[in-house]
């Protein structure tokens, strides 16, 4: 039997003392926002977006869903978030 290769999920929590959060300026869907340093996944969760239902482009490159947790946002990044909408 051949076992499939599984990518382990790694949860990284950034511990920052209260009042010492470092914020960065990014552009989200054309609007400037100030955020606390973090990953694409943590940003999506902070604004109440289900990461399974969106596509994310960071600086003109599509971010794979399995890379949301490892992709860190930096000063000046441009993020485009597109929601999938169903219907008929």
C-alpha cells in the first residue's frame, strides 16, 4: 500500500505583550488598512471571512489555500480577496 504524503498543519501563534503590537499598512481590495502583523489566514479570520470561500491574491500572485497560514503580510502588501457566490 502506498501512503499519501500529508502536509502537517502547523499552528503558529505570535505572542505580543498588550500595547506592543506592531501594525503595518497594507492595501485590501483597493483600500488602505492598518493591521497587526500576521498571516493571510489570521487576517481573514480577524475580518470574519471563511477562508474556504475566498480566493486571495497577494501582490499579483494567487495564494494557495494551504499556504494561507504560512504567508505573512508585510508593510505595503496588496491583497485582493474575492468571494465565491452561488446561485442561479
